[in-house]
C-alpha cells in the first residue's frame, strides 16, 4: 500500500477528486457533507492500474483547519497538490505548499481540477512557478475534471508512476504510529488510526502510549476496512487497543515500540525558513499528527533550541515545522539535530552550542555522537535514533576511542598519585578513581585497568602482584629472609619496628596477604598455617599444647593464638580435656 495526502485551497475540489478516484466518500461528518467543505481528515482508497493499492488522506483546505491539515500530511511520504483551473493559486494553496516544503515532502503530483470550467493552462503555469523554489519543484502535472471524469485515467497512471518512485519503507524500524483519530466501537473498545511509516504491527504486539509510557496490547488490526493479523509500513491502519479507554488516546498521541524512543521536551533543531533571530518567542511545533506549543531560543543563524509544552517521542533526523498560528504563517521547517542537548547554564554556552550544531546535518552519526558525548549508554543512543554498531567498553557503555585512551592514561596517573598520598594502602579504591575521573559507573574504571595495573578487592594497584607499597614490601622481604627457615618464630615488637613494620605497615601487609596476624604484634609469614598442620599431623593424636609448641619450635606466645586459628578454620579440633587432634591435614 502507498499513502498520499491531498493539499490545496478550500473548495478546489480535493474531496471531489478523491471521490472520483475511489468511489468512496472521504467526508466523514454530516456537517462536512451539508456544508460541502472538508473540516477534518478524510480517508479513502483505490486500486491503481498496476494492481497496487493507494490510500488518500484528504485534508481540509480552509485556513481555520490548517492544524487538521498538518496532522494529516505530517506522517505521509507524498502529496497531491490540487489547484482549481477556474481560480488558480490561492492563499491556502501557498500555506499548504509551505507546510509540505517545510516537512521536506519531495514526492508528489500537481493536479489542476475543474478543467471543465476553465482552461487549465494558466493555473498550471502559475502553480508550477510557485512550486519551482520548493521541495516539490518539477513534479508531474495532470489536468482533470472530477465532475466529467476527464483526465482521471491519466491521473491514475501518474499516481502509478509516483508510487513507483517512493523509497522503500524501513520495515525493520521501530513503530511510531502518530494517532490522527480515535474512537470507540461497541464491543471492541478504543480504536486509534494513523499512517504507519515504518516497522510492522501484529495482533498481540505490546506497544506504549507515548504520553504516559503505559503499556497497551494490540487487540486487533484493520487496514482498508479489512481485519488483518499484521500490517507492514507504509499503510493506513486502525489499531484496536485492549483495555484502553477512549479518553486516554487522542490526536497527537503516538503508539510506540517499547524501549525504542526517548520522550523529550527539549531539542536543538536546524531551521529552514525565517531567520532564527526573527522568530517569535512562542510558536507551534507540528510533527506527525501532534501540534505542541514551543518556546524558541535562537542559538545560531539557523539553529534554535525548542522547549515543548509536553514531551514528544522524537528522533535525530525527524522533520517538523514551526508555525505561527496567530499570523497563519509557516515560519519554517526544522530538522531535529539533538533530542538530549546539554544545558546552557554558563556564559557563552549558547554561542559554543551554535558552533557544535553548525557541524550537524540531522543524519544519525554514532562516531560524532560519541565524540560530543564522550560516554553514552547504547540504549540511550538507540532511543534517540542513532544506530549502535560498535561493542560497548563495559556493560552497555560506549566510549569515544580517543576519550577512552585518555581515560586509560589518566587512570594510571591517578593510581600513582593515590599511592603517593596513601603509601600504606594496597591500591586506590575503585570508587575514588571513579570520582577523580568523573565517570558515571565503577564498571568503567574496572574496564580501563590494563597491566601493570590490576584490580583486587575493590582497589586498583600498580605495585606488583602482592599490592604492597614499596617500603612495606621491602620490610616483608626482610622478614622472609630472617625467618623463612623458622616459620613459627614471630619477631618481637622491637624487632618489627627495626624492620620497619609498625601497626599501619603490618595492617597493609596483612590486607595484601603478605603477613599473617595472629594477635597484636604477633605475625607470621602467610604459609605458616598449612605448614603447622602438616607438622602437627605427624604427632601422636591427640596432642597437647606443650607437644605442639615443641614440634613447631615456637613459644607459647605464638602457639596459643596459632592453635586457636587452626580450631576456627576447622583444621584441628579441641577436645574436652584441652588436647587437640588434626581434622584435615593438607594435601
């Protein structure tokens, strides 16, 4: 299916033309038929000579109903511009064309109607001149009469040629269905209609209501009056929503693929139209079927920041338009550059931001986004419309390669600096490094660690495998040299001091696993526990404290706390008479 919107001045025969092409009545309201004037959006469809189906969104032409017209053309990829031969170009012809140009619609037809009432040549020439400076310059033109049927076969053939040129829709894209109508059917519940421009809908799919994020389930689908199990873009579709009241869905809302869009009320855009500096402080942003008041802050000659009255599900690259409803004037089209812009809180920030925006064109660019943001979550970028094609550096974090290398160098510097500031600590805590590097997640710190750095027990160190500061490591080496062949002899307090091991140094060595602390000022080398069990296992079982002390060649000062440690670890068992036995000698 292809979807085409009508456009043109009131009473130039748009609805008559759609009626003649389709045999269907696009005006839904009795008031519209009574007055002979389209007030709201109408819908009809027909089969083209090629066999394909084309659906029309018929829009009102009166200036009072321009918001309704914009709701109809916003999601549609092509337009049929209608000009009456007996009246020629008129004011609403111009505003409708300005809207289509602002939205970047470049596929369409120029149709001169009422050719039975006047020579279509002058109106055709006048319209071509108006289109010449717009995105619709050079479109094919056809003269017809809806009343007599003259030119309708040629129009059908031209529509066939038009739809053949339309780009293929992105059927794998997430769904964003802008709602242009909602109503209730007895026994079925709430129905929302719109033009699906990308993606696929299936009965049973779960979607989100953009306004609230509320999950909703697709109960049924209709397209062109027929119930369907699935609908692919591009298509007109009616979605029956399960368990949703009519007042919760209205024109301007959107049905979304869950987790694929970011609601935003702040965005930076490029303006094509009036100079940014001349824009009023408040305009209306029209995008999809939505019309939302926006406060305008000029940044550069053609870039502005918009603050919306309510958040919308927008993506980088979206096309929209700004309109001044008081003057009935289209101020210009906008291309969305950023849906998650930084705050402008410092002096000169707006000018600096304008410089950044000058280099953006609205095309999603992963490398550029990472250069600007340095770090970003993959899911956050996806929800702004930027496809993620690189692997995360940690979790779902993505990083600009240059920034990531700089962070690695800074991590080494910060670990070294922390070691100087805290010489007795076994490395810098990961959370301290996260704060010093201004990182949002400790996983990023751990992912930055490269040899000779290493992570141990929540700290990052570069002081060797035992994580000891150099002075402590030298003192432990002296203990090994002096007591290595006497593993159960503990240095006295004065000797520990002579070796450079005060309470803080002993604490650092114990935390690093370089010494074993039995009691205050009673330390052994870390292998003493297993060695003691092997020695004690050779004694007649059970054994006394005295027998253990003699076998270990140590003092009571060491033997008592050592045996108590073995009891706690389950290597020995203390019996009622205070004797002990080895439970599980080491292999």
